[in-house]
C-alpha cells in the first residue's frame, strides 16, 4: 500500500486506493497508484514526481505543433477556449497559467486583451516567449506573476490544474492576483465521467504521470469555495473534446487487450460509429472533461 499523504484540499489523509496503473512511455515500467481522500474525495497520484523527473516525460511532441504560426489556424484551434471566455468577458487583462506554446493568448485580440502567460516547462516557455515577447511570458509558479499594481481581470487554467503539485495553493494565489469580481476559467478532466469510471487505467485523460490530481465537479467546487471563489457556471465538454477522448480511450483499451496490430484493426472497424457512441456516453455519464467559470469574491 502506498504511504499515506495529507490531502492538499482538506488536510485529511488519503487512504482509499481506487486505481493502480503501470506507465512505460519508453522507460522501465513504473507503477502509480491513485488514492482518494477519505474526507473530501479528491484523488491524487502517488508517487508524485517532482518537476525534474517529470520534465523527461514532456517530449517536444507533447506540445503539439510547435510551428503553429498561422494566425487563422491558431484561431480555429483555440476557438472552444476563446468562445468560452467571451461568454463572460470581452476585454481586460488576462493571465493564462500553463500557457504552453502561447496559442490561446495569440488567439485573443491584442486590442481588447492585455495578455500574459505563465509556463514552467523550458521548451514551451521559450516558444511562448518567441511568439508573445519576453515581457509577456513568465516562468515559475504563480508567485512569479506578482508585481506591484498588477492585477488581472481573468485567469485561466486550461487543462493545467491537474498538473500542479499543490492546486489548492495555486487557486489561493490566483485569488490574490485577481481583482474583486475577477473571473477564473478552468477546464479539467472529469474523474466522475463515464469514460473514467468504465475504462479506468485506459482512460485517455488519466495521463499518468503528468496528472498529479484528478478532479470531479464536486471536488473542484469545494476547493474553489475554500479559496475565495463562487462558481458561476459549470458544464460538461460534450463535443469534439469528448469525442477525441472517447476514441483514444477505446484505442488504449483495444491495443492493450489485442496488441498493437489487432487493437488498431478493431479500432478502425469501429471508427464509423464512434462519434455516436461518444455522444451517448456523454449524455449518460458526463463528458470526459468539464469546464467552469468562477468569480473571485470580495474580501
């Protein structure tokens, strides 16, 4: 049984093991365990790899198209994020935490948005700086974004919060960086989704060892409320993102059961029906991920 560890959300001990998975990724197999907090239900990955150990897993291809300098392509690629943002706010100063290559910020109109990004992984940090400027991209944790008089109207965590070694501390810091009434936007994999429950270690968005924590809408809502936020909107990602997760989850399961060749053959035979099955799974058990908008409460 893995050693006990204090929950970053509520301080209790995580005692219940809910999943065990081996990760190879071209290296010697390593076993990871997912433990659920006995009090608040937050799920954590153990062992939790420190940043130097994790950096070896973040190969350049992890970041996708590092040559994505076509503005039209960037706008299309980031449309789901920019449209979600503009449901709540159309201008202001914004900080994208874990900005990767900076594509989300590039998709925003610089006439309306004062854009900043935060990125800790060296390869992505350099690319984001090249695209947006050295004065706009910060490296380090959220405390590095603290400057006298610099507050934000919006802070975003797109598929990032689950990567952080202490997401509760990050949310508290985000609350301090936001103006009263400022908005926090989050997208995260949904550990309560049908795909997570049905496929376990084969679930595409489990993403071990990158994901150190695994949220449900309920556990993240509790963490946000404890950090000075009120959730204004919470919804499932049930469209293209859910389909992408569904097809890769199925491919993981089939290749594990039938080998690379046999699994891919079965996958391609099933592919014409996958979009319909992905939609059914989302309606019946929630999308593979969820997104929310939370407001910083006045102190």
